[in-house]
C-alpha cells in the first residue's frame, strides 16, 4: 500500500474522472485494515476539541448507503455520480446545465449544520483556488450556495491521479523531474499569490484528458496574508510521508512556502524511489521519523538514480526550512538545469553538515558525546601535565641530589681543613696555616648556606649546634692570636682543652646529622613524587571509568537513534 492511498485523502479523488472499476478499487483500498490507514494518513484539524487522533475522518465510499442516495441537482449543476467523500465534504461529478460542461462539485457534508470552522475552512479553500490562475492548478469555476449547502465548482480532471499512476509504473528520472518541475512552477505562482498548499502529495496531483498535471485540493491551504484563526495551535495537519517536520510537530504558525518545497521534494523522492521518504510501522513512528529521521539516500537502493536528482530531492527534505530551497522558483530552476544537462546549484551535504544536522536534532547523545570528548581531553591533558611535571621533578631531584651530595662532601672536607689548619699552625708556628684558614672559612660558610637553601629542613640541625660552632670559631681565633704572638704552647693548650674538644665533638656531630639530612632529602622527594603519581593514577582511573560510561551511553543513544531512523527500511 503506497503512502498516497489515504482513506480520507482530503477528497483528492474528487476531480479524477475515474471509471467505476477504478473507483471501486479505491473503495476497496479505503476499506483496508486500520493499521494500514494509520500508517498512511494523519489529518487533524483545528476543529477537534480532543487529543489529535489518527485516521479520524469518515471513510464513506461509493458502496456506502449515503453514497447511493445522490441528489439530482445542486444549484445549476446536475449530479452525475459521486467521486469521493471525506470527513467534511463530498465531491460529485456534475454537469453545468448553463455552460454544458462537466465539473467536479465539492459540497460540505453537514450543509446547513456546518460549523463556523467548517465554513471558514471551505471558504479559505474557495478563496485560495479562486485567486490562482495557472495551467497546472485545478481551476475554480464558481463558489456558491444552494439551499444552505456551500459548494465549489472545480475543473474536472479525467486522467486520474499521480497516486494511481505510481501504483502502475514508476516514471523515469527524466519524467519525474519534468513532472515535479511543472508542479514547482505552479506552486511558485501560488506562493506569489500568498497561498501555501500544505498538503501536496501524489493523490493531490491530478491529470486532465491530455495528461497535463494539475494540483488539486487546497483544503488545508493557508493564506499568508491572513491570521489562521481556525487552526488550533499544535494541531497536526497534512498527510503522512509528505508532511514537513514543522507540520508533524504541530507548528502550524511556522508553515510557509518552504513547507510546500519539502512536500514537492518528498513527491520527487517517491517518484524516484517508489515510496515516500519515511515509512514507519505505524503513524506515530512515521511522525517521529519525519521529525527526527534522515531519509535513506535514493542511490543506496536505486543506483541508477541520477546523483543530481537525489541531491535536489534531499535538499528539499532538510529538517530546517532554512536549509531547503529558498523558494519554489529556486527548486524549479535546479530541476530545469538538470533537464537541460546543466550543473545544478544544490550540492550534497558534506559530512560535517550532516553531522551538525544530526547533532542539532539529537541533543542528548550529542551532549553526552561532547562531554565524553571533553572529559577525555581533560584526562589526556592531565596525563600529559603530570608526566611533564614528574619529568621536571625527576630532573630537579637529579640536579639537586648531585649538588647536595657535592656540597655535603665539600662541607665535611672544609671543616676538616679548618680544624687541621688551626692545629698545624699551633705545632709549626707557620703563619701560612692561618692564611689557609682565613681562605677556606668563607667558602665553608657559603657551602653551608647553599645546602640550607636546597634543603631547608636540614637547617634545624645546624641551629642545634650554632652555639658550639660560634664557641669553636672564637677558640680557634684565640689560638691563632697566640701563634701570632709567638706563644705556640698557650695555643696548643687552648686547642687541647676539654672545652674546645667538647665543642668540637658537638659541632662535628651536628654537622654529620646535617650531612645525613642532605643525603636523605632526595630520597624523600622521590617518595613524595611517587605518592603523588599514585594519587593521580587513582584519579585518572576514576575519570577513565566515567568517560567509558559516557561513551557507552552516547553509543547506545546513537545506535538507538539510527535504528529508529532505519526502521521503515528494515
């Protein structure tokens, strides 16, 4: 069952001039299963006071009791037969007794009991068609009323509908492009006149006796220069498979000429692929596909389809109106370029554009994916930073360790030199030892200060023996004074005294502890660096688990969305 076989079809069979056999075939189609009907049509007008339902219009056919009870005449029109009827109106094949011509006569079913909304919608259709004069739009002959029954006399098309022809044979790509080019030219005329059709589909494209296509059924038309007060906000209006995403989401205020561009692109897609762009297992699923799904590229299932035609069709089917052709004229011009063998202006969407479009329509998996990428980037940056920092720390430790070890040996050596210089000066009475002492003492002090700067914690050990150090310096200065005065015995007695020896042992002990502090410092730094690296590793693992969870959710959402988009093609 094709998507253009609507049970109510907005009375699109009213001007087809079908044979009895053909109409009986339609009747049999209209009385198919409820699931099929829900799959094909969704027309919810603003007249409804309850939640929108699927396939809620009447399904009266020629075989129903009402269809047999034909009026003999309405106004100046003799009724020949009933062509079709829907939830609001009935269409008769009639003969104009004044002008001796066959017409399609559309009459409101409820007649004198019609509601204001029904009359307003009927009047909108009449006014919409009346202002349009184009060879590819069904012509309106008269708008009138007979015994309280508003009617609309329209051009009678005896060649059937595009939906009928699609059931028999799919046209060639060139024929499809030529046909839709004619329709787009007609819709450009309609749009310039301020009328948007809003229900373009194969069933609403009729053919006259010589095969000229005619756009029919402006029952859902919107006049751009008027407030559409009879349409309830949020009402879903249109036909499944050919309605635009803005119609499927009930955004009737946003419908404009680009809504018809979408529908013409869907018709072109249907002519090329043999089915509408979206087909779900039921009406709700189809609506979701219209709003969120991506049409399967035609060439994937029909490799012989020209790439340019596929590109033109898919451009019309963009979810965002701003991404479609700006006007029907632009759409018509690109089809004409294709027919003339010229380069078209449309181009296939780039991978980036397709990805951006998908992200815009799927915020949850997009947000999850972005969050995952950001977290992964943060995790990678953290790893890089900590690796760089650890490397810098290691280098610093190595440099400092080498310098500290060097200073430790130098301090011990200079301390020994100073002690020996004082003793030798006393024993030899040679002033050169005093000069040596004075030379190395500042160097020892400088080395100690540098070591303290590198290892501040070691300073406490020197503070403990600072008094002993000061006392030793004083005693050694006194010993050098005795030597200088020629009193080596007094100098030796001073260095051999218990006071000097005690202070020297205390200071040497403190200096040894200070040296060990210097040695142990680099080992503590390494341990601290390892502890920090371990802590970071734990944190990194936590982040990694979170990233994996986000990625899992994102992948699940992505494949769930893709599966939903491909349901109709499985």
